[in-house]
């Protein structure tokens, strides 16, 4: 019983480092962060396919030793610096852990950076008809 109480106390004391969003909450938050409305449906599709809207997801190791991080599954080799000190181009000038917060500001800034440099080709899929976000506003 004591062990159970200790586990519950630790669970309650631990900070929350991520959340699971949904299509509309993501679209509204991205809009509030200045993402153009005509991009929102595609971003929500990408988040759905890549992370199931989970902000704290780390993907499995990729052939090059890197991982994908956060709600948009941003690749560490190119865009963020992992804690293990592996080489990264760190194109978003950010620690990968900062992409897994319940605050999506860093992730949104990074994906807008990636979009500006590589276009939509950085994310396979979601390039055809995507679900509308009109009902979210």
C-alpha cells in the first residue's frame, strides 16, 4: 500500500511534458501563432498522420541514427539538436526536447522554417484532399 501511495504522489508531482491535441485545437493554436489559415488543414493532416496529435512523441531510431520529435515528427539530423550529442545540422537552432512540450510554439516555428526552406516535400502525404478545418473556427 505504501508503494502505491508513493507512486501516486510521484505521478502527481511529475510535470506534464506533452499532450494529445485534436484537429481543431491544433488548427486554432497554430492560427493564434500566425500560421496562415490556408495551411492549417494540411498541418493538421500531417500531425494526425505523423504523431496522432501527440506533442511528446519521439519516433524510433532511423537508419542514420536520428529520431523524429514532437507533434510534426521533426528529424533530429537536420532540424534539432538531440541530447545524445549526435551530429545535427540543427536548422531550427533548437534542442529536440523543446519540440515535445505541451506548448507548440517551438514546433510551429520550426515547421514554418522547414516549410520555407524545403516546401511541403519535407512531409510525405497530405498533399491531396485534406479534411477541412472550417468547422474549427
